[in-house]
C-alpha cells in the first residue's frame, strides 16, 4: 500500500525505481574449535589479500572519479589492514584457544574498538569505525557472505539504507543508482554533499524507513521536496512520471536558456552567479552549468576521510587545478572550516558540548598555525595559476580578521624569501556569518576586498537555531525579518566601502529569495551547481527597481510569514508576465 515518508531533501530532482535495500555488516560470526592452526592462519591471509585487492581497486576508482585527496580513506583502510597489534593478538589467541579465525578476528577487533571509543577524542572514535569497516570486509571473505557492492548494481535502483558510509557512496554505480533514501544524515553530512556533487536525487533524515521497505518495492524519491513514496499507486506513479519528465525538460530548457541569458536581469544588469564546490568533480558540473567561477570552495573536504593532513603540494594541486579550470573566472578558496559538525578524525578536535559555538573555522586555524600556514602557502602558490581569491570563515570581529591577515602576510614573506611566486594582490574577503561581524561591517569593510554572507550560519547564530537539529527545523527561518536586516546592513556597508557583497549560503540557490536578495543589494550569488539554471532564469525576470522597492518593504515587515506572503505575491506577478516560469519551488532550506 502506498506510503509517503518525509525527510530532508538534500539533492534535488525526481527519480523512480525499485528499492535496493542496503543492509551492510549485519552478519553472524560463528565460533567453533579447530585443530590445524596453520591452515586457519592461511585462511586469514587469503581473506586479507582479497580485501586488499578490493581496497586498491576502490582507491584507484575513487582517485580517478573524485581525486586523490578523497581516495585517501582507502589508503587509511589499507594501513589498518596490516595493523600489527591486532594481528599479533589474533595469532596469540589462535595458538592458545584453537578457535576459528573469524571468531578471533571479530573478538580482538571488538576489544580494540571498545578501547578506542572510550577515549574522548573524535580521531580515536573515527579510527575505531574505520577498523570495524576493514574487519567487516575481511570477515565477509572468510564467511563468504556477499557484500552488497553498490558498484556492481546492474539495473536502475533506489538505494535505501539506514546509513551510507562515504566509502559505500563513492563506490556506487553512478549510472544505475538513480536516487538515495537514507534514514540518517542531513544536508551537511558527507553523503548529502556527495549526492549533490554527483547530481543524484536524495532524501535523508528518514529515521527508520529502511526497516519498512522490502527489496524491489517501487519507490519515488523527490529530492527537491524531501519526499519518498513507497509502493505508489498507479495514479501517483503516473503523476510522478509526468513530474519527472517535466523536471528534466525544465532542466534542459533552463540549460539552453543559460546560453542565451547569461545571468542578467530583465533590463540587462549583470549579476554574478557562481558555484559552491566541495569535490574536484564539481568543477566540471559548475562549468557545464555556466557558473561565473566558484564563489565558495569548501576546502575542509580535502581534510576529511583520511588519516593525515593533506600535504602542501597535495593542497596546491587541488587549488591550482581549480584555478586553471575556471580561468578567466575566479575561484574563491575558503580556508578550512572544520569543527562544528565537521570533524576531522586525525586533527585533535576534542569532544565539545556546543561544537557549533566551539573551536571552529578560523578559531581552529589560529590555534594550529602549522596547519593554517601550510594551507595558506598552498593557496598563495595557486594564485599564479588563475584567478584566485581567499576567504576566511566565521570571522567574528575586526581583531580576528587582522589576526588571520597577519598570518597571511607572514606566509607571503616566507614565500618571497624562498623566491616562490605568488600574487601579493590576491583579493581577501571575510565571510559574514556571525552576528557580531554584521554589527561591525562598516569597520570590517576596511579590512576586506569583499564580503560573502554565509546565511546557513548567519541564520543559525542570529536566531539561535542549531542548523543540524531536525527537531527545531521549523524555527530555522531564512525569511525572518532579523535575518533580512542583517543582510541589508551588510550590503549597505559593502556598498559604502565600494566592495562586492556576495552571498554563498543555501538561500542563494533558492529562487524564492533571488529578487529579495538582489533588492537588498547582494551583488553576487554562489550556490550548488544544480541550482544555477533555475536561479539564472529567475534573475532574467527581475526588474531591479521593483526588487529594491520590494526589499525595502520586506525589511520593515514584522514576521517571516509576512515576508513569505510578500515574496509569493511578487512571484505570482512575475509568473503572470512570464507564463513559462517555473513554480519557483523552494528547495526546503
Ligand atoms: C554558510 O554558513 O552559509 C556557508 C556558506 O558556509 P557553510 O555552509 O560551509 O558553513
Ligand atoms: Mg558557514
């Protein structure tokens, strides 16, 4: 019987297909006595070399598709495969207890896992998870259980899972995996980021959907609205087939329109529209979508899923590649924003009670100048390969901006001394995403070449609503008048100082807010590449004079619903002038 589930739409689009229920690692490990310990040890060696072949292949494939930096996780797994401490203990117990090898391997790993989890440090918890992942791979070979390899899927399917690890996600068959429906996770989880990067519709945060979906049940995933329909009726199926067709026709139409309306308002005012990227693969997507460069490169993703900090050269390659690929457009390299909900296992991030208010972004960088300076060196070296800009996240005031700029100046001096070329005039900007920075934008503007408003965090910090907490998601209101006044204040200060006021939070990718943002004085919008066509189309319908008037009205309204009513009214008027306009569906911020 048809059932509709609501989750969080993390990657837009509609897909229909039978469910592939991905249930990893839930297998029984038997325990029995053995006599030939040598034969048992040889069985383990064979299983380990089979696992090694798989990991090497995964490393090769990921490196090709997503870049070497993201393939690093499999190198970490390969190292764990040889963990001498685990193997020594397994061997000892094999000799003394004469039990089957899979039972001993599972037991020893569990002991190590428990010890590591007791240490109150993220890197040990993540290392424990990696150890279990690798051991499961070896156990599957010993027990000859089939690992549901998403890379081997040969017919189109919707992957339904309780949780999807990054290694499962990067290894899946991109042709046949038409959508993801996942119980856990949210917009900022790594799997969500990857789904968007790979342009696969996805809904996450479905709680326990995977327990109720039978394999091969027909599924509809609407990643734009965050809806999953299990076992749809014939009518629903027909309706969604039509919606899916309309969606892809609309994408084609918008892409085509992009070529003829390259980001200008109705009367020809050019508006810069850029892409946000996390993975190297997104460079191609953003170019295809006609982005005017990259307005936000979330460089912290280079630091995730690997056991070590990427070297200066590794980072330099990634930044220079992006710069070269985008010429003549700019790439805005944001220094790493780790901490908060983005833990990096191998960096010493201690468990914090309020991680969103904790040692995050530039706060972390100023505590670890070694890591920070390496990143800045790599960024500066990349400046001679294209049009590079550098941006700092989570700046809370003038003092902090001066501190990060002082480190940048130090690194410039070091490069100069070493005779390494770089562009000393590289534009340097501050993200505006902390309310205290908004209040000081008149002074901060003197320290910056540009502002970029990070509405994701600005909304979280100004309304005191944790952006990853589903239980208070209804309080997370981009249209809140206080948020609009903050954007207004920032844009005015930027204009007065003669610097661009960009915006790179999720609001930039929602056509519902385009007119309002331009009316408030935002000069450039940066978003996921998938949102570029619809936002560009919206820009082409906007009359700047009317947008400014509407924005003035909006900042004087009392509530978010008043603002939303005003936005609806204006969208309706634009649609009546341009009947071909899309619904302007919100991407569910
Ligand atoms: C933001 O906060 O709006 C932003 C763009 O940065 P992030 O989502 O990476 O915190
Ligand atoms: Mg932010």
